[in-house]
């Protein structure tokens, strides 16, 4: 029978010192020995993660992750701690609090595990007075921790004393735990890989978010292996769907066991990507052996992965024990991180747990230290507002993002993202241009840089009507496609910030201003070309007519082109706009009368030569007045 997906799914994780009876207690509670390795069973000591399922008094079945207690296997403990919702802190009544008791509790605090129950094991080995002393010691130990109000249950796995009370206490702790996010994309950090005869490779882990169904496509990151969920099991039973908070085993066809290892993550294809640098807030433990300095080498434990990295302190010169700070962690090999993930850090060598943190930006570019804008963005991400997180991603994307890429970076389901974007658009904080989304602040900055660039251009080129569009794009928005930049220019023209004139862009209030001498020369040059009608004179003749140097005439012709009074048809062939309009009307009448117009007929009609007739007819083709059919022109549709 399939596990009902409406039921809340929770993982209980053990914690505690070696030899305090964690695995024995789990066996007594569940009937399942979590020590699956032969070496573990022979030595009576947990080495790697173990798993079991527990039926609570309500009938709800929860997963249990049993972790090793010896400090030599803390790496394995950390691989299992990331998916824990409720901690079962195990303390032997005959020994009390030990070093790994403290370190395990520190780790769970850093991972933000708030719910828990304390089991005082081996209570059959001590008398009532000693048991009370140990209980008081534990209660004192738990002060100022998330477990300060947690029940402390004396139990004996040998006699069965307290086991029912422990199940009841665990039931209440489970009821207090909020459900995991099931509508987010699924992520399964892999903690175990094995093969089954006839099935192939199987991976297991705690599904930390989302849901996965039989047949779903799966990508294994970082290597990017592609597969599908051929079979899924939860608590050893085959199901059609597994949801966040479940212990899950997935059969992955086409993937070899040698290709997969602990620390990798199963995700939907294309939605997540590995990172080698992320921004985070880090908190150091009050009793951290030493603080952290810039470029400190550390070990990062995130999900089931352990990766070495270096720390860049973004808002301080040093992090001391008990302090918090914004950091960027650059990793020596990639891992998969999502915004909001908790992680633990340990010193590189010798290895001590010194702190942990929360991922704020999974894919972080390099930052300048102490940059106010960067720190403001990270603090806004820390607040946890989903819309603010999407906006922060857009604010870091100067070329904008389409919804597919934004969903991937935000690690958010597309339907949820659409709702957030609608909210941001209503609030005026996000803007859609075509199929690309921008933070309004990004567009405002781009528009301001565009206006400043045009202002400089106008100052340096006062006799040019504006800046070529492609030159403007390459100057202020090289990362934008020409199509998207055109859409932005159109938008800004509608807003009245700029004006578009053919291939030219200018500020809306800019006009070419000629002095008196320049104005006289412009009028005379324009007049000479206008009087040339269909056979305008070359620059050398115009220069003689107006009494000015040829270079001055060429410069003024360019100004008149910029102003729209003249039109360039070829490199050194210019016509007055009024003449072109007259010739266009002449062509229109002639074709309507005769049905078509040849080059020779147009030449004779205008009294020009082929040198002028051909470029003129090609110009009329380009403006869709005419179209060429064989050797003649006919009127274009609407011409």
C-alpha cells in the first residue's frame, strides 16, 4: 500500500557520545538493528549511518537516522545530520555528558534543529539518586539551547523501561515540527549507494524538499548524470511518490555505482547547478577553539557533502568565537547548495567544529569586501521573504533573466515563481520586457547610464543628431541581445527619456544647434542639393557654389543628414528629402498610368542618368514604395 502523501513526513536523528547506546536503543524501539555493516556488529560500535523506521503511538511512521558517536567518524555523523527534523539525544546514565555529546548538540544547533527528546540510557545500571543527579546535570547542560524544555526520559533497552514514554515524547516532538516544503523542486542528498541484483544502482537519502514520482527524470549533481526514478521506496515499501521529509531509496537505471558517491544530490534535470562559491552568514560557536581570519581554510559540511574551501570575510577583518558575519566561501570542488541551506564548518587541521551558517546566495560572484550594496542584499536575503529572494537574484542580473533561468537560480517551482513575479510587478519592484524580467533598480540604473552616455556623446559631437544604436548597446549594455536592447529603447522612448531616429538614439530634449555661420552654410549646401533635383552635384561642385572648403561641405552634409534634411543613398550621393518626396510621387503616378516602370523610363522621366536612376529606384524599393519584378518596378502593396 502506498504511503499517503498528505501525512507529515519527519526524520528523527540520533546524537550522542560513543558507547552511550544509540543503536541499541533504536533496535529496542523499532526492532531494526541500524548497524548494517558486519564490522559494526562485530565491534559493537557504529561506524557509518544507519537507518530504521519507527511507528509512533498515533500510527504515524517516521524515519530514523542513527549516527556514529565516535569523533573519528564525525564526518559520517554530519552526512546524516543535515536531514534531521527531531533529535533523539542519547546520554548514558552511568557516564553523563561527554565530549561528543557536546559536539553533536552544537552541530544540531548550527543546523537549526529545534525539536528533540533526551533519552537517559542504561538507567538499569544506576540507582535512583544517581539518576536524579544525572538528570539535573543534563537539564543544566541544555539551558540556553533549543532543547532546554525537551523531556528527559530514563530508558533501558535491556529491560524495556521508559520505551513507551519515549515513543510518546517523540510523538509530541514530531507534532511540533513544521512540514517541509513539498512544492519546491525535489532534492535528495545522497548518503548511500549500492546495487541490487536485477535492479542496478540504488541511492538513498533524506528528501529535503519537493516530491519525486516513479518515472520522473533525475539528474545527479555535480557530475550531471541523467537517469529516471524507475522504482522508489520509503521505509522499505515501494511507493509511486515520495515527499519531503521521507527516507527515500531510488533505483536509477543507466547509472553505474562507481559513478555515484555520498555528497552528490539527485534533482530535477536542469533546475540546479553545482557551485564553487556561495555567500552566507556564518556563526561561530561561543567556545570555538579559535576565530577565523581572512582566507582561512576550512571544511564545509553541507547536505551529505564535505568540501574544503576558503573564507572571505565580507564585513569584518576577523570573526571571533561567538560572533556572526557575512562571508563568501570559495570551494575547492563543486557541491550543490540552495538558498536557506544550513551547513557546518570545521577547521582544516586539526579538525574541530567551530561554527556553521546559512546559504544566502548559492552562486556568488566575487565581491569587494565591505561593499554596502552587497551587504544590504545579503541581509535582505537573510530575512527569508521568497519574493525578496527572487528580487535579489534579479538585482544581481544586469542582463535580466527569463522565467526558466530565474526558476533555476531561485530553485523555485515555475508556478510559484509566476505568483512571486506578479506580486513584484504589482509592487513596481520587477519589470517584464518581452520575455525577460528585470529588477526595477537594474533598469533604472541602465537607463541612467544610457542617458549619461548619450549626454557625453552629445557634448563631444554637437553636430550629430545622436549615437548609433549598436555603438550605444556595446557601450552600456553589451550583455543584452540587440532584440532586447531595442525593446528597452522603445520603452524608454515611450517614457519620454530618449528619442529614436532611424539607427540613431538621442536624448529626448536634444537638438543640433548651429551658430550663425554654420546655419548660413547649412542653408546654402541644402539649397544646392535641392536645386540639383534628380542629379545633385558632387561635393567639389557644391564647394565652389557656396565658397567653402570641400571638408567643411562634407561635414555640413553629415549634419544635414543627421537632422533629416538630406538622405544618403550611396557613399557620396545625397538627395534633399523634399526632392525624394517629389520623385516618389512622380514614380507613383507613372506606375499607376502604365502599370510598371523601367530604369530607362525613370531616367527619361527625371532627365537624369543611370548613375542616379538606379540608386533612386533601389531607395524606393527599400522604403516599400516599389518592388522589382524582372527589369521593371511595380508599386509595392500600400505604395
